[in-house]
């Protein structure tokens, strides 16, 4: 079937966004997994300080993602995405001047602006472009970024072993710069003609939108499920490397295990999105959280690298199942002109979970050890999964058509 010029432009935009997203996330992930907790510990940080440093970038997302998404509804997606690209390109080179834990925390705050802005606005752009296959396309875009997330710990772990911590950040800077350059080639979003960018700014309209947004209980409940998933992810990605080193593994092996997890998410997320488009959003969200909780709880019981790899695969599959449905459901529950603010709010709430994961896990590890930490994280995920149906009794009507 021959595609129309609009469809070709739409597909080109989507391809460019996937490519830039892959390089950007490769850069940002390599800067933290597995290097960040190891580098922080090398600088003299204890478990609780490691947790705070790991959360610094994510805390930025709590405060930044929603405003960035909201602003993109008015000024257009491309301008906001380019500002994130500049941070991706510049932040990695600043790690060369880090000599103390507080400096590392400050730089992580700056670096955090990149993903805090880029993530929700890019997803809003995908939601603008696709309606009938929204979860599938969101899953495909996410998988493109996960290619970078998969390669980052694998390559980063090998670089640490051979060249040391700071060599990792040179690679991060190179690929961050490539992503920034690719973003300049993005055409204007063809969907923007139907967005708010020509409506002008009105504080009355802003207040009304915020009232509707924060009064949307199903949207907020869906966002809480994603926050619970990322709470567990933050706890695992921060303290699993230290746990693995403690039981006799090295940084390169840890990188391989995280890469196995990420490639599982990358390969399964488009499929999970397709299933969500066909069969609904609620069941995958609930089932994925429960499945993920079981995986996290099992980490404390095993020390064999092969078994731990299998557990991380289970966790990755659960994560792809949950997140393929949450972002699509949030887009379904909001009008097209508010995709940026809705997905920005989702990202901010998700970042609350992601940021609190390492902080809570750091306190648990310091007080009771790694095993108790994983059990508590699994219990929190289970509780959120069981409460979700009480707040979301109806799924949104069929997604709007582009």
C-alpha cells in the first residue's frame, strides 16, 4: 500500500526521533550504570550518600518533566527537545573535574535535565503522531532508546575494567553530541498544526487544564503504577552492582547482567504495546507489577550469575509489560492538545518513584542489608498492583484517531 506524503513525513520524524533517542539514552545510561555507584563509592560515599547521588538526576525530573511537557504543548516539541539535546552533549565532559561526592551530586542534577525534558516530550510527540497503534509505536520508540540502554552497561563495564572511571565519560560525551546533532535534523512535527502552539498563552486556560489534570484519578493512578515500577528499577540499578561485587562478581559481569535485562525490555516492549492496543491496558499493568515483584524478591535468594541473569530477565519482562501500557493509557485519558502536560505529569510522578527507590533502598541496605531491601521493594510493588483496580474501574474509550 502506497503511503501518503504526510505519512512519509510522519515516519521520517519517527525514525529520526528513534535514532536520536537511542544515542542520547546510550550516553546518559553509560554515565550511571554501572559506573555511577562505583565512582561514588570510589570518591568516598557510603550507601546512603550513593543513594542520594543516584537520585539527584531523577529528582530534577520530578520538578522539570511536567513543566517541559506543558510548555511543549504551546511552543512545539522540537524546541524543547533541542534544549535537552544540549545537556546530553555538554554534561559528560564535566565529569572530568569531579573530585568529591557533593560535586558528583551537583553534576547529576545538571545531567538530569536532559532525560527529564527529553523523555516526556519525545513520548508526547509519538502520541501526537499515532493513535490507533499508539502503545505499539510508543513501545517501538522506547525499544529504540533501550538499544542504547542495553549497550551502555555492557560497554561501560568493560571500559571501567580496562581504562578506569573517567574514560567512560569521554564515550558518553561523544554519543551525547551525536544525538544533539541528529535532533537539529528533526522536521517540524506535522501534528503541531492541530496543537496549541497557535492558540496563545492564557493563565486562565493553564489553571483550568491543571485542575482537570490533577482531578483525573485514573490518570494519576496509572502514573502511580509506573512510579512503583521505576521505584523498584531505581533500587535495583543502584544497589545490585554493589551487591554483585559483594558476592564475588566484577564490574564487567554486572554490566553484562544489566544488558541482558535491558535487551529483554527492548525486544518485548513493542509486542507488549501491541497486546495492550488489542486487549486493554489494565491487566498488563497489574500483572506486570506482580510479576516484577516476584522477580525482585528472588534476587536476595540467589548468588549464581546465571540465576541472577534469569531473575533480571523476569524483571525486564515485567517492566516492558507495565510501561508499554501506562504511557499509552495516560495518552488515551487526555485530549491530544494536552499530551505534553499529561505525559509530563506521568514522567514527574514516575521520577518520584525512581528517585525514592535508591534513597529508600540506601536506608534499608544500611540498616538491615541487601536481602531485606529487596523484600520491602517487592512488597511495595505488590501493594500498588492490588490497589490500582480500586481507582481505575473503567478504561478510557478507544483512543482518538489522528
